[in-house]
């Protein structure tokens, strides 16, 4: 059951990050879930040492954990935009 919740919240986080970074027209549901989950990993690696909260990947489904995961997803989308030759939006 935890996996299903993790996928749903990862999808929501990926979708919100794609709206903020203006890439929602370029990606579908599967990519939103992937961005949310990979963004949670990035947030866990880079932001968890700076803040007390871990990402959603560490069985920590809370508002601060979702924020850490969201920031990680936004960082992932910004890097993807730079690699594609675009600008960070």
C-alpha cells in the first residue's frame, strides 16, 4: 500500500513541479511520477542534510517531506531544461 501512496504523491509532486517550471505540456503522467520520485531522491541527497526533514522516499509522508521532494523535482526539471539547450524557466 505504501508503494501506491508513494507513486500518487510522487506524481502530484512531479505535476506541481512541472507547472512551476512550465514544462507540463511536454510530459505526461508517467514522466510526472518519474520526476516526482527522482526529485525526491535529489531532494534527499542535497536538501536533507540542510533541513531536518527527509523526502517522501524515506517513508516520511508529511508536508515538509513533500516540500523537500518538490524542490528536488524542480531542480531536476531545471537541469533537464539546461541539458536540452533551453533556459531555466
